[in-house]
């Protein structure tokens, strides 16, 4: 006979690369431990330690390797909660779906922070804020209209969003006061969904060719690698501003740098093909770029939001209810993601 279940559901914490104290406030940790038997593997994230607790685990917070054989040992497992931000191919998702294991991601926790940062990059690109700050510090400031020859308004502009998931929807709300015309390319959404959000469905070519500001918000799949390549960049109008905050693999960086070097385009970039960015990367010396070191979403409020979402959804699942706060992995999509870990 199998051992009786523990008095409270067992939640295994193995959150790397996150830290328990970063995503859970003391108050949230206290509630978590009050409602669940918490086994914290942060200090000993070894495979042996995980194997020992797996048979009793109700949920795992983290995303360790979970092939079918290991999942078979977790007979009580009901939820896998990824707190890094990406669904990796180290889990047998088919087995999870067949067994009714909830596979959840923390992407929504970052959406507002990334959207606000994206808007900030766009305003910088529109008005040359960081460029003129550098000039001022170097004693080369230009007063009144002398530095505004390339300045544009976001208000009333044509805006393109490449991708309309968590990030796109949060950004759409922030853009509303600027009254732009927003075109969206997202092959995973029907036009009706986009119309409900007040945006115009468009092809990729239409989105790029008709937008003064373009926000690249798409995830990485085999189909979206270099989705914005040399041909697509040629479609952007002269003087367009490109904001890249989702995944580096979506854009052809050498092609983008060529357009920026010729002063045809401006760009704000928060994600990079190699991180840390090499010291000799040409981006560091390229005027027309606003550079950011993958910091759009990683703020304390976003991290703590993850812990609150984990607690809320674990509580619902333990009550026999569906989770509502984290992003549920879609059976048809989860195996297509090709995002890299954020270190």
C-alpha cells in the first residue's frame, strides 16, 4: 500500500535562477508555510534531494528536469510552477497534460514592468533624451530647437506591435492616452481578439511598413527566429523607431545595426544575442541606439508579484479550483518555445 498523503500538500521550492527571498516577501512565505508543507531545496538543489521528496510532492516551484520517468515517481504531483519566465524543453509536457498536472509560468508578473520600460524607450527614441544627456555631460549641449531636428511625437503616431501576448496587451493600455493607430501582427490570435482590444489586425509587412514606432514583443519559436530580418527592416519607413524588449533571436542584429549606422532607423534594445554583451560589441559605439542590459522586467515589484501569484494559484489548486493568476502552458504551443534561460 502507498503511504498516506501528508496532512498538508507538499510544495517543493527549487526556484533557481530565482531566489526564494526575492520572489516571496516574508508575509507571503509565512502564508505559504501555513497552508502547505514547504520543502525548500534552494540550499540543496541536487537531483538526489529532488528524487527523495518527489513522491510526496503536490507542486514544484521551479523547473527542474522532469522527463516521463521522473514524473512517474511524482504520483501526487498536481502543479509545476515556473518562476524563471520561460517554458524549457526539459519537461515531458505531454505527460503533464495527460495526468492533469497544471504547468504554469510567471510571464504575466513581468508584463507591466516591461510595458512601462518599453514606453520609456520609445519616448527616449522620439525625443533623444539619453543622447542629449550624454551631450550635456560632455559640454556639447544644444539648446531649445537645435537638438530637435529629428524629434517626433508619439501622440497620434502609427504604432506596430509584433506580438500581442502579455506584453502587448499591457503596452496597449499604456499607449491609449497617446491616441495612436495600432497595428498588430500576431499569427496566434484571430482578428476578433485584436478588434476586442481596439487594435488593427495586420500582416507583418503592413505592421512594419506603416509604423513610425515598432515594438518587438514576440516570443521565440523555430518560425520566429530572425522574423525581423534584412528584408523586413527595409520595410520600415525612414526615421522609424524600433523597440526590442522580448527575445533577441527574433531580430537580425547585424542588419539592424546597418540601418542604425546609416541613420535611417533608431532603436532601443534591452535583449541581446549574447549576454553579457562582449566588450567589443559594435553596439556600444553606435550612435542611434539606446542600450539597456536586459533590465526591463526584473524589478523588485515584479519579482514579488511572482510569489503572490504562486501562493494564490497553489491555494486554488489545493481547493480543487483552476489557477487564475499565472500563465497556463498551452498544449499546442509549449513545445514550440525556443527561449533561452535568463541568467
